[in-house]
C-alpha cells in the first residue's frame, strides 16, 4: 500500500479522478480524519471536506504503482 495526498477541490476534478482510478481493479481509499471512504464512489467523495488535501491509500502491488502514480499526477499535491 502507498499513501499520497490529493486535492479534489472541484466537481470536475472529482469526476475525472473517479473515472481515472475506476480503470484499475484494486482498491483506493480516501482518508479524512476518522472517515475512510471508497475513492471510486462519487457520493462518498462528496461527503468529505474537499477544501483541503486528502490522503489517498492505494492498495496496489509494486508492479502497478508506476502506472497508477502517472495517472494520479494531476491530483497529487505532496509526496
């Protein structure tokens, strides 16, 4: 598992984010405080405070991480 901080501060960004990660078979979780939601769920994402960066847990094998990180580049704010 790898964790990165992502910014999803607009409706369009949330839509493209969920479309981008839905291509992958493994799980992604967004963590905000004590809340953990499925990052592929639009409804779940909109239940979070999107005004600040959110932790994204990527449950992928090492062999898939390069491709995932390339797709996530537009959303990552810190590493």
